[in-house]
C-alpha cells in the first residue's frame, strides 16, 4: 500500500451518478467476513494497520498542506468529527450520505445564489447542539485564514461567498453568482466541518465562544479574533501529547472518541456514547497500530496480532488473470482477503520554483523525457506482481470511466508517454543537450529551436534529487528502478528516503529563492476522496492553489479548470483532462492496489476506494 495525500473536488452536474457507478466498479469488495459467521459478540477490540511511518499528527480538521492526508482525515479526524456532509458509506457508494451527516440536504434558491442549510440538532459530547453557529465558525475561519487551509483554491470558497448568517439550526449563504446545486454541494459545502464553541477560545479553560471568531467580521477588526483563535488552535494541535486530555479535542460529535494517542502512532478509540447518528459502535475499542515498514506489519498480520492489515506486494503470488485477489490465501483460513483500491493517481511532484532545477522542469520536453523513462508496465510485473494499474494523467485511468479521456488509454493503456528510453534521449539531444560523463548536459543554451530553454545555462547537468516515502519495500524498489532507467537517458536522479510525515511536511509551495530547495517529492498518491469526487484539478494544478506544492502554473490549465466549475458537459471536462495528460504537471507512476486480510471473526468490514474508516459498522463473532 502507498501512503496517500488527500483529495480533489467534484465539479459538474453529471458527476453524482457517474461517481457512484465508478466506485462500484473500482471500489471495495466486501470481504467474506461480512457474512454472519458465529454468534455475535458485544464489544471486543479491532486493530487496523497504519501505513508505514504515516501516523496521525493533526487532530484539527482545519489542515495546512503539510498535514493534509488520508491518515489525518478519513482515518483519524472523521471518526471523531463529522463533516457537514458525509460522502460514501460502508460499501461502494460515493454519493452524499445524508443519514451520516449532521445537516439535512441543502436547499438552493434565488437562481442558485442562496443556499439554506438546516442542521439536524445532533449533540456534541459535552451536550451542546451541533448548530448553525458551528458552521459559521468554520466559515469565518476560512475567511480569516484561507491561505492556511490546504483545500483552498483561488476564486472558490470562501472567495465566492457574499455573506453567511446562522441562527439556531439554520444557516444561510449568499453567493456571488448562481452555481449548480450539485457542484456547490459536492465541491464547496463538503469543505465544511462544524466546530463546537468550546474551540472558539484563545486559552484553555476560557468560556466557550469567548474567542469571538463566530461573531467576528472583516469590517470589525479584519478578522483579528479569528486569527487569534487560529493561532491558539494551531498551537494546541501541535501539542499532540495533550490530545486525549484536552478539554478542546475531547468534545466530539462522531461515533468515536480518543482514549489513547502517542507520537509513535498508537491510537485507541472508544465509543462516543452520546453520538447522535447511527449505527452506534458495537466494538468496545478500535485501535490504529503503527509500523516502521511493511515487513513488520506483515509479520504482525501473519501472527494474528492484527484484525485488518495488508499483504505487501512481495508476499503476494502473481495475480491470476481472472481474479483481483490471489488464487491461494497466504494468511490461511483465519483471514479473508479483499482488494482495496484507491480512486486516485500516483506521481511525483517537481518543484517548478527551485532555482537550479525549476528551469529544467518548466520545459515540457524535459518533463516528457522524465515520463518516458517510467516503466510502469515493467514495475507492475516485477514489483507489484500484477496488482497495479498505470497512471497516465490527472484522471484515474483504471478502471475506465466516463471521466477518463481517450488520450490516457492510448498505447494499450500506457497513455501518451509509454516507456521509451530512445524517445527520452532524442527529446533531450534535439533540445541542445549532450551526454557528458553519462549525464545529459546543456550544450546549447537559449530559447530558440534546438536550444535548452529559458533559465538553463550552458553546462547545466540534468540532475535532481527525488525524495520518496520510505517504509514500503515495493515503493523503494520502484524508485530504484526509475533511477536506473532514467540514467539510461542521461537523467541523473539522486533518491533520498524519508518518512511520509517528513515528506508532506516539506511540501509547502515556495517562492523562488534560497529557501526553495527541494527538487521533487514522491509521496505515493492522491486520492479523490473529498471534499469532492470528480477528478477536477483546482487544488493541485491551478495557479496558487493550496495543494499545488510544486507551484505549477499555466493559464490554459487555469481556464480549462474554471470551465469545469460552470459547465457540466463531459466534453468540457475531457478538454481539461486531455490537457493535463499532455502537460505533465506531475510525473505519473504506477498505482498499486492493496490486498487486505481481515480476521475471519470480524464482520461488516468493507474497503471503499476513498479510504474512509467506518469501524462503527464492524462487529466480532465467537
């Protein structure tokens, strides 16, 4: 399994039904553990394997890019703090799940310019009502600190908000123009997580709401109160040793609350007995268990120390042509097997603002050469034993769905830049590069035909450092194979491994200068798992977007992305998707899927492709 970054948005009227169908095609297959088995047990403990070195470290749902991950959101925060609108279920759906949401479906009026939200009256664990003020609190925080929220994209929420008002259980938003109700629900409202008044403070023990962010405004003090609350909550979030004892984070509205948390990644949840939703947890404890590498995790799984864990690629038999799971079960009869797909894309991210390597990365021909040296088919066969699919653009290419543009399925599914060392070499030599000491070196600087391109000086070698996430043996093998293949085209890549948390901690977009030092980051993958489910590109590829860590910028890309927000035509979406596949804002990599083992006595365990954990559905039998 790969470490996972987070999420893209939904845009377009046609997306809802399509995504539901897509998830059914590529999403989880419920393991046979969902059968009734023996007598049902009340209580018990289930343990779930975290990905190597990818441990929760940010409890506040308002996250910066450096902590924006599935590990922190869907597999940690969402168990305790329910977003305004929940998406997906304990199965294959990717639609809005209103029964699991603390708000009723939104109502649109005034030509789509007014949105009215009625809260259900759920309760926080301290007895307060999850109400309109909790939503306004979040919106005011976005207005005050949008630059520090990883999901922010210029022009979208909160920039398109004229006003927001809350009273009792009713929230009213007025927008700058009429929007598609589906797009706004799936794209914009899905950003919001209600926050209790006990969080609207600037010191521990202060009266709930005394921070004043919920009643603040730009006119009053330029959001000074919200900024003070932001600084306080950020400091409290960084104090991970206080997560369990904190009077702030212990106030939850989800089905679970923390009983243990440590910086090693050991996390224990117990039921929130005051949870307003359904179902209520049956298990008495749910534990996240950390591992330094996948070999250690697999040992724990084989020896029965884990309820749910994954089988590393190296320990899987070759995938049968007619099945998505092995023909034989390497875990034996004590576990059932199920595939666990990610609806996402795998890649590494070049830094276009790095002073030395950025000028190279900004040349399309250079990125094409970099992509031509990625042998995705070879990696699938030799490393992933058939349990992976290629990434060929910004839209998941497997399984094929209505969002996948034709260009991504070219060359037998290998996309427009199928592995070809000769083409990579030819691209470089035709643009002024020559092999010097085994490394391509710019011999013809300049911006004319046959020259290296703007900002690339004579004698510049084509070399850079690729930092990758460690702990998964197959991932380490993958970058080693890529380094070797790239060297055949004269591209010299130094590979340096770090923990997943370290890698994403370095992923803040940086302005050109001496502090913008990283060359390329390889986290694993990006999952399209909210706050939207259509793979539009605004958080990743739009100029200035919060998750655009590499500072990619292209006016044509910006325009194509913006068109997907207001036009539901599939042709408009394909224009964007095709351009993304051609332009290579990222260098695409194979996307493996996991084969999960589930204790045969644990039931109702499913794996949706958005990686949302819902252990409140799980139960044990004797």
